[in-house]
């Protein structure tokens, strides 16, 4: 039950009726009509821009059109007052008797309350994490992983058919470095002598067990062999081991993928998809052989002036055309990424969302250009950039990991503070803003800790329901049964605030999904928790406001219906974030 969508339909119907009666001319575009909360709560419960956006098409002054629309809206059930403000805004106040209808919907729909058909079942591919398989995931990967997973969950809740995908970067120089690093650990295991890791290779202890496994499998067979003999084997084995580690780290964070795609398979599988993509773009004129001007400000002696294979990314808004092959004939990363996104299009994804680190911001425009080219303009690519995470403990920067050698691993953070704290706090700030994550503060049991504050609200609701059974042993077991309570008795200001807050959940889901901003969900849940804790505290000070009134069964039933509603919406929102709605705090 989306209150704002319902009244947006009422506004459109009012305008359509005015057109049918000849009171306004033209055929106004009703899709631009919006109903939302007013900026100032004292102005009412709902506000619409209808007169402001339709006046010109309707051939009327905004204020005059607003007055005509307002007259129609005044006749609707549950409408207490309609006022025209300023140049033509329409503010609507609803009767207190309306809000129990929202609670009835929450109790009836349960965790599906707020689920939307906004996406219409459209297929969406969400690719996130996609960390190089060269070691354990670090805390920087963590934020992108949580954001991508929460966004995928949010889009699914909003009615999209979502596929969650991880792109394995198993081609290129970095995996050769991984193979060489694993070889040193292999020699270490065979000889028993500690390996000296030179600059440029991966020094972390996480490769020690990989080397030990290689030694068990091959013995000393590769000790004197040239690199060309052992590198393919060691590289492939090390990648497999790293991906097992990464999968385990992700599962610890509550993340599982539908699809894992391999970069290497694009060019070294049965079909060279990268080469085929280049030739397909050449046939349509988007790829050509040419020369590029030297980079601005680069010394001329550093510039290699040669004819090369180029993609016409400037035709799609990029700053310069981009190379697809290196001087040795191998493909650039960009070429592989084009083929990968073309593969997504061929799998039926015309809407794609990639989650990247902020340091890849300069890559966005060319990749969007490539998606337009390989799809004939039919597909779109949205890129969400994730800013850095700075890790602290009691305000002091956290030192590097002993295990990884150069960074703090994701698993170390999850093991220390728990999955729920990591996920919620990674989503309690917009993704394009830097995030300070304090390991000590996120496990504090205080109001200043948002994840505790929200989970405690759900646990408190469950505690109230358990306590109510001690006072009234025959209470209904199913939340839906409380819809029959005398909900009109929920007329206290705090109770009305809670009802209105619950009513905002369906709109919030659609807004957050449309904006690709799952942090809005965490903010909203914090507001619900604040309202609920506030009402509980009022009951502590004013006994007649308590949720359990032993001398008034009917009022208790009504208030318990509200408690069920709060618990349901909190649980629904936490599920979208991938955070547990706990019944008891430990």
C-alpha cells in the first residue's frame, strides 16, 4: 500500500475529470504528477506539484488550476483538509482514521509490505566486487561488496529481475605475478628455507599454504624447470585457490553471486570473443586503424607514435579514441571489458550496473560509450563509484594486516565486529563519500551506534510482544490477527508519527531503487527506530502510553498491532540490507 502512489492516482483522476468536463484545455502529461511529503510537516501529510507542472499545457494559471484540483481532492474519503500554497502547490492533510489502513496492510502483507512492481520484471545485471584474484579481499573491497549486494537486493525488492555477477580478472600481468609469487612459496615448501620475496611480487602469508599444496602435488619436479613450464600451472592453481578464499570471505559477509565470469575465457576459450568483438565493431565503423596525438603535457620522448587499433569512443562522448591492442599484439584491458559487456548484452541484459572503486572514475565514459556501440544504442550502463574506507580503532588508524602484508583484510574486520555491523555501517553513508569505520564504535551498545540502535528497536518490539503474553496469555499468534483490533484508538501523537513513518516505506523503496541509493534504507530504518524508542520512553514516563495496558485489553491489542507493524517493517528493511533482525540483544 503506497499512500503516495494512491493519492498521485487521485490527483491524475481529478485532472482527467477537469479535462473531460472542458474546465481545462489540452492533454496534460500526467506522468509528471508527483505526490510526496511536504517539506514542512505542519503543511499536512501530502503535497503535489500537479498544478505547477501541468498549468502551461492546460492553458491555465498554476494557482487557478491548483484551486480546481483542490476542490476535487476535498471530496475524497479520509481527506481532512486541502490547501493551495504559494504559486500553486497543493497540500493535503489526511484524517487520523486513514493511517490504521496502512497498519492493516503491514500486518496482512508481512515482510512483503513495501515490495514494488516498479521494475516490471526487467532484467538487470549488477556486477560488483570483481577484485583481482591475487589475494584476500581487503576492507576497501568490503564497501563495494556490501553496496553492490544491498543494491541488488533493493532492486529485486522493487520488482527487477536481478542477476548478481562477479567478473574474475584472471588475465593480464597481475595473475602472472601471482603465479611467480606462488612459485617462490612452492620452493620454500620444498626446501624448507624461508623465501625472500622481491619487490613486485606478493609478500602476504596467504600464499604459504598455496605453495605447500603445490609442493604436495608436484614434489621437486619444477625446482629446476624454466618459467615457461611451470607458470601456466602455478598461475591457474593459485587463481583457483584465491577464488576459493574470496568466495569464503564473501559468504562470511553474507554475499553469494549468481554468476562468475572469467576474463581469460573471453580471449582464450573455444572462441576468441575479444577478437570477434573488435571485428564486429570494425564492420560497423566503430573500430579503425589510426594514430593518436600524444597525451597533453607528456614529454615527446615518452610518446610512442604508431598506428594501432582504436575504438571511436569520441563518437559517444569520450575525450579521445581508445586503443584495443598493445604494441605486442595482445589485447588491452579495455578491449576485454568491451567484449565482456557485449557478452552481457548477448545474455539479454540491456540494463547493466557496475560497482567500481572511485579510482576508476576516468574509465566510466569510455565504458558507457562501448556499451552503446556493442548494443546498437539499446543497452545502458550505470556505474556506481565507491569511495575509500578509512579504518580506525578508538580513533587511531589501524595498522596493516600481518596476514596480507600490506592491507587489512575483509575477513579480519568481519571476524572482529560481525557481519551485521560491517554491512549496516558500510551503508550508513552515501557510496560517493569517504567512510571512516571505527572498529570499537561499531560494537558499542549505545544510541550513537546506528546498527545497535536499529537492531535493538526490533529486539525491543519482540520483547514487548513476549511480555504481552504474560499479561494476556490468549493473544493471537499471527500478526495479521491484530488487524481486527480497535486501531482507531491509536490517536496519540507518537502513535500517529509511527503510523505515518511505516506508511513511507513503500515510497522509500521505490525512491532508493530508482536512485541506486541503498543507504536511504539504513537512514529510514534509523528514523523508524528513533520514533519507536521515543514512544517507548514516553510510555516509561507516562504510564497511560505504555504498549501493554493490563486494565484495557482492546487498547493493548491496538498498540500491539502497531508494535507488530514496526517489527515487520524493520525486519523487511534489514533484510534488504542483508542484516539480521535479531529477536534479543546479546
